């Protein structure tokens, strides 16, 4: 069942402090693919995923 993001309260999220860190569990094959793509771009995995999420 898809999440209805329209029902979430936005104000507390906007006004809270964010550390810039969060953990995400992904299947090993996704981790491997992202690591390979990051290496091909000559950037860290962290930087690569950050750039992918920003798009």
C-alpha cells in the first residue's frame, strides 16, 4: 500500500534540526551496484548516493 504523504505534518520536519546522517538498508546487490557506479565516477559511495538522492 503506497504512503499518502499529503497526510503527514510538514511543520515539525521543517523546523527540526537534521544531522545530515541516516541509515538505509538496501539489498546487497544494490549496494554493490552503487559502489561500482561510485568507483566509476571516482567519488565515494556516500557522495555518489547523496548526489543521486538530490536529483
